[in-house]
């Protein structure tokens, strides 16, 4: 991510599974975060995670020609990759950026479907490709828009339409695409997202002294690449020499406020403050390159284009108060800065970053030629937020300089509220974003004095003359910018001397670097030289580690002189070292400083990683992750910041080689093989392998064992996710490799492994099994024999339910036998059934014997399904057999209701251990509904949390699901004890809004009908069916369709809307009060993703509710629930709720012409405070859509529990539906009335 760097934190939107949207921490105390992301291939992935290291994805595969892909997953400390098998070769070849398939990274970049309907990519062509050819070829791709051409790097920025991403991908690879040809012509990478990161401050760095000397940047052009500039601000009027807008916004004006603030620190006149807030170089002219939009965000390509424009438009200094994450300088932004500096001589000055972390200097500040800037406060103390160096990989000194960046007052763009306003014209902000323009202003003043200087001289003088502030070399660089000293100095010293990474073995050769000084005067200058060097912890380096070849140096007038500094890497322990070479005149009046740094590697050895398939051959190229077991995840400060916890390795031709420090390592991987009708996937792992010399880790599929599943009867494998994983103590996630398969035919294998001595090594096997839907027999004169075909259960049950038989003449097996043709005689579709080679031969023999009859019986639905989760906690046995036994499981009598007979359902039941990090991927089990069967879950385990999604969809074209009609319910449970569980009625009417109850607290549910300590009231946020614990949160799709009003007495309380929150809030008066909440829920005419819709739901088209309740300040919230972000405390309010158990058939119908008896529970949310005992409940019903109402017979059966009896008329005497109207009250004075139109249907022929 690329971010403007000022010290502010934005916290943003639960379950994308039901909403298609983002849940980005709407709970103040954390909870689930779930996001829906469409990949470049058109595959849709919903990613969720929670504290504790549990993470999962559900996958909706995009349509493809030919066989569906296998999905492989890989998790590590930074990412969760979902890799379709038809994409893996392009990743391994380097043609496609792996980040495009890292869903966790895409979420971090803000590239979820809810936030962006387009996926930004950069297409890089060969270096010899002319710009017009790049433009023409990029324009030719379908389902995409080219936004920019970037001639300097032979690339184009393209936005892929996510709804049509599959078409773009197919055009990119061509039919039967060749990854080598692809990588030779064009490479694809993520266009990373970009986000934004002084009365006393100008005097702090000595600017007024320069002004008095007539130096204010006049004649110098400075570019500001930011959110635009308010050209009408009095301080900036007449300062802008040119503007260019690279964003989708209509113009280059600043609608956010960051760019104006930055620009005025550089060149503001102070006109609106009588000169009080004058910029450092008020005489400079500005180029305004708007690369970030009015929300403070942009894309990498916009910044790249802005950098090109600014450098080629004559800017001598370019301000980049933004960042794109920590880098070693090899990223595209840093490379662009280096190229443009070399071509134009422009100096890029960039913010170091605001993380405050070590080795966290961001791109483009990480560029070798860029001047990276940290921040100090008004006392020259390093700001806590200022990112520290050194640069990743080579320990180059970064930041190189620091400047004021705390509470800086500067111009405020009109109509913006960023920071702390100082009147209408100014505002205060903090960040390295504010420090950077101070240095840019200083550079402009120097550029005025030395018009012939290029970037290297400007940068060198600023750093060499900076003021020491008592911080370390990797915090302050050379020190705080000092304009008077820079103007006065007649000696120019290098910015820094980087020795890079040096081998650390004993006897390593010494390394020398020149330190060259330039005398700007005409008189010789003698300087004394001194080199100081410290370890990473600030202790003096061993004597002799850094040595100068001379203590003094004479620099001739208008000439140069060079000293040599020698580093002896054979001295001292490994790690980062840094310090400074100081050159000082004898009188002490002149002093220049040059930071030096290097990284001494530990003893490194080569590690070869081999992949071998089950035939002893090299599989297709793929990228793997080597895990460093010795990394200390518990005490991170104990780690060398230049030794990462994982090392990527690309395995081509069966092997990949990397260099690693001595230690212990683990590797996980997968190999999928398809040969004829054979399909096997191998889960491979090597754990805790000692590497103290050149070594090899071989992941060999020939050494794996079958992952066997034994059932007591024939079953269909509906879905299976298997994975191997390695955990290290303290690591936030499991390092895992997994494979997701759907349907039968795949055989899974795993590497046996002894228990790990540190952490764990294990496997997991998550399956959805159903009673076998197909029975295939062959009847001959000798009797009947059973065959075991492979098939797609969902497809065959929907089309071929029932019995059929066909006689097969012996001639069909002579002279050759085609089993698919014979089986196709049963279904009319040869693709529906297949047999393995052994059974194919057997069938051919039986047919050749004569008088063969094939008998096929296809069930419409199973009588039971198994949802099983097995894991090896530590160690993988050599005989890997797991038994599915009903006695060890929880049996749930389950009905899947629906308002229509042709609905399509999909269930995704995720099993997540609560005692260890884990990851899982599912695509879901699809079935035709409504239906009923027994769901078995287990084996029962009190350390496994089940997060269960069930989705309803209307059929679309050709009977495939119409995903726009998706409506999902969730249940969250821990099934600790085997036996009979509570019955479940998914989607039994009435489906209604309210505040959801919860079975377990693993994923906190948002408190709704809730009051926070801010005085705000949150109305109903969830929808429920008739089973307690089932709920949905459709508002997180970004829409809130409920109409709500809150009143106190006769006054309506206006709603307030919070950015990023679709649901309204109502501010309550302090203290206790009585309020009336009125809500109306209607099923919309057009489907709104995640909400009830007319394509799926014909019942409860309107629900009207009025609740009067007494409200008090928040008390204690029960466990399992969470407050809205921004609330420290909250509690459920005592609104009365009604739960109906209507005892309906699968189509949500009750018998007409009969007495209908059902149960009602009246009460409050379990966590409500101020609730009384229910003292009244009355119910009316209408069978003519409200034209007339009859009071129902109600009998109290317990505290808040009632039995209701309604005598249904004959169907012809009704509208076909029953509406309900209820009134209830409690002893605390809370009251509620509710009308449910068409709560259920009537029928003369009830479904099952």
C-alpha cells in the first residue's frame, strides 16, 4: 500500500459470506473480519479471520472450459494465497505477481469487491516496446480500461472489470496459454493502492536566516505529488506554475487537505496569517501533480505517472509525502525514482513513514537516490511515529535526514477538516509527511544558491551539514536539517557510504569505500577525520572494524580529496552496523558528517529444496515458503531484523536453491497430479530440518501415505479440504499448504512426520460427505453386481432422480468397449457417470457375456450428511486412517425451508480449532431444496469451533444459481458432546430483523438494539429465522434497507450516519429516558445482495414494528458480543422481541382448513438491561391480507412462553396466506406491537 504519511489511524466495515461486503472491524473489541474478493481469473474468494490465528476462505470458481481447476492454498505470517491450478505456472514463471492471488494482501490494499469493482494492474512490456505499442496492446484487452501509459518503465496501468475478470484472463493467456510465452511478452503485477502518510518549524531549521540573505527558493520549481493543491488559498495564490490530475477526480484541486498543507510548508506566503505561517521557500514555484484522490487514496500507477510528469516538466525538487510500505529499494516506485534522477537530475525527497518501527522505511523513500526524511518534534526529539531504518536487505542508511513533523501549522484547503484546525485558513498535522516539505524547502533554497547543482550535490549538502540530535544512525541518518549550516559550508561530503551485505565468515576479505570531499572555496581546507561505528544495540563496534587510511585530509581549493574507509567483516558478531565519518576543520567552525553502514551476514549456507512427484519426476514449477524455525515469535526484539522468518523459493525442474543462515528449517508444499482418470494430491512437509552446511530438503510424493476415510456405508464426497501445517511457538498463523477438491475422484496423500520438538507439525482433513445418491447395478443371467461410478451429486440429483434401466447388447463390447457410451444410455448424457479402469473392464466383461441390463437409481436428496474434521495435532502417522462413526458425532435433525420449490442451496461449514492457529478453504456443498435430512457434525470436540453458512439462491439461466439473489444465514457452535443435538430449521418463516443471540463467543456478534457510551443507539443489525442462533447481517453489503425512526415523546430524533457504516445511529439524551423505535422492513423489488429478495422470498414482504422502551446508560455486555467501533461500553436495550415456532412444512406452509398450533416466545435479548417480566401477549391473524383480523387463542405455558391456536379456513376462502399482528408488554413498561404480512402460506397439500 502506498500512503500519505501523516500520523493518523483510520479504523474502518462481518460476514461477507452473507453480504458480499467487508467486515473491517466494526466491533470495537475485534471479532471476525470477512471480505469478498474477486480474483483476476474471476474466481470469487470470501476471506475471514479472527484473533487467535484462525482464518478461512470460501471459493466460488469461475466458469472455465474443460475440467474445473484444483485450488491450492498457502498461508504464512503475512499472507493467505488462493492459487487455481491453471494459474500456478504463471506465478512460478514470474509472469504474474503472486500478490494478485494473495487475498489477505488484496484486503490490506482495500481491493475488496465492496470497495472496488475494478482490479488495478500494471502490465509491463519488454524494454524495447515503444509507448504507442504499449498503449495499443493494452487497449486491446477486453473487460478492462487502460488508465495510463508509463513510457519510462514500458508499462500501462489497466483496471480490470471484476464482473468480467475471467474474460480478461482468457484473453491474456490465450486458449491453452503458454506461461513462457506469456512472461516473455508481458508481465502483470498489482497496481498497489496509495494512501496519504508551521510557525515555529521554519525557524527551527534556520529558514529565516536564509530569507535575510535573500534566499527563499526564487527561480526554483518544486513539484508536490499529493492530493492536489487549493490554488485559491491566499498563501498559495500565484505560486502554482502548472497542474496535472492523475486521479479520477474532476480536477487537480485538493478535496482532502493534505497536499495543500504540504505545499504551504514548502512555498506558502503566509498571506492569511500576516507571515506567521510562511513556508520555508516562499519564493519557489510549484507544480501540482494530483496523484491521490479526495479521499486521500490513489494507485501506484498514478504516482508513477506523476513522477514522470514532474521530473520531465522541469522540477528540480520533488516532494513525496507518501509511502508504499517497507522496501529494499527494488520496488517499482523506488526504481522509477532512481531512473528519473539519473535522467533529469531531479531530487526526490520522500517521507520515511509513520509506523515507528525498525527497518520500516517505505517506498519510494527507500530508493538509493531519494532523500528519505524522518520527523522530530519542536525540541529535536525523534517523533515516536517516525519510521526507523535502516533499509531492508542491505542496511543502507535510511532515513538520511530528519526535520520538524509534529503539530505543524500550515494551510488548510477550503472545505476540508483534516487535522486540528487553526482558524479557517490553517490546520495542524503531524507526520513524516510534514517533515518532508521542510527538507524540500531547504533543497529549494540550496538550488537557488547553486543553480548548476543536480540531485546528488543537493542531497549531499543537506545531509552533510545536518545537526546531530542524539539518536541512532538508523533513526536520524546524518541528523536534523540545518539551512544556515548548509548555506555556509564550503565543504561537500557524500550523503552516506553503504557497504551493503558483507559475508560474515572468518577470514572474509576487507572492503574499502572512498569518502570524497569537495571544496567549494578557492582556498585549501584541512580537515581532521574520525570514524565512529556502533552495533545494532548502540554499543561500540570492535576495534579495527572500521578504519580510515588517514586522520587528516587536505582538500585543495575548488578541488576534491578522497580518504578510504575500510571495513573488516571478519571482526565482531553478525548484524547491522552503522556510524558516521566526521570531517572537521581545526578551528571547529566547519564540520560535515557522512553516515556509513553495512550488514554483516551470519554464516550462510545454500539450501536446495526439491519437489518430486509420485512417478519420481519433477512437477510443474511452483513457489514455496521455507520457514525459519529459529525465529523468535514471542520476543521479536531478539531477532535480527535482516533475517526474515520465511524465505521464498521458486522450484523449477524439481529444484530451487536459496541461501539461508545456519539453523533449523521447515517446508510445506503440495503436488497435484492428473494422469488419465487418476487424480491424486500429495501434501508434503519436512519439519525442523537442521541446516548447518549446504543441505537439501526433499519433498517427495513417493514417500507419502494415503489419507484414508472409512465410513460404515457408501458415501459421496461432496467437498474435501486437506492441508499440512507447521506451527512455531508465538507465530500468529500456521504455516500451511492445502488442497481443496470437490466431488469424488481425488485421492489424497500426506507425508508421515514425527512430532515436532518445537511447535507442531500436523495435518487436517475437512470433509463433507453425503449418503450415496447413485446406485448402479448390472443384472446378468448370473445375477446382479454393484458398480461404483463417479459423478457430480448435485448435478445428477437435480436432473436424473428416480429409477431407470436399459438393456445393453453384447455388440457394444465388441470389438472395443466404450464405457462412457454405455453409461450414457442411462442418462442421455455420457458425461454424467464414469468408472475407474478396473470397473470399466469388469462392466465390459459382463456385457460381452450377453443379456446385460443396467439399473440406475438416483436419490433426489440424501437421508444424512457428514460434516467431519480430523486433525493430527503433532505428528502425522504412517498409517493414516480416520473413521467416520455416528456414535462420535452430533446428530442434528435438519430442515432446509424455502418459499419456492426450485431454490438452490449451498452450505459451507468451517471447522476451526480454538487451541491453535489454522486455515481452511471451502467452496461449499450445493444441493436442490427445500429438503430435510440428518446432519452429523464431528467428531465431537470442545476445541473445535464450527462456523456454518447456509445460502439460498434462486435459479438463473440454465438452472445455475443467480448469485445476485444470495441470502445467507450463519450459525456458530462448539459441538462438545456426541449424541442428539437440537433440531434446526434453516429459513423457516418468519425471517425478521432484530438483535441476534449467539451460541458461542468465538466470533463476537455486533450488539444491536444497543446503546453505547457515546449516547448513540444502534437499531436492528441482524435478521433471524425461527432457530435461535441463526442470523444474518445483510446491512454489511453497504446498504441498509430497513426504514427506522426513533422518537422521544412527540419529537423525532434525527439519524446520524458514520462514514463506512451503512446503518444509521441515533443520538440519545444523557441519562435515562423513554423512546419509541418504529421500523418497517420490506422485501425490495430488485435483489440487494445479502437481503431478503422477491426472487427467493414470497413471505413477510412487509414487517412493521413499534417498540417503546426505557433506556439507560450502558452496563455490562455478555461475552460473545461486541460494541460498535468507537464505543468503549455498550449494552442491549430492553426492546421486546417475539420468536415464532410456526411448525411449517418445507415450503413454509401450514394446512388449510385445519387447526394450526404453534409456540411463541416473548422476551428480550439475553443481554438486555432494564427488562421486566412479560405480563401481556396478544395475537391476531388475518387470512385475507389484513382486510379483517381475528384474535387467536393464546395460552401461557411459562415465563414468556405461549401456545397459539389458529383455525385456518379452507384455502378457497383465503388469500392463501396468514398474516400476524402481535402486542406485548412487560412489568418495566416496555411495549411492542408488530405486524407480519403473509407470515406463512396455506396449502391443501403440505410438503414433507
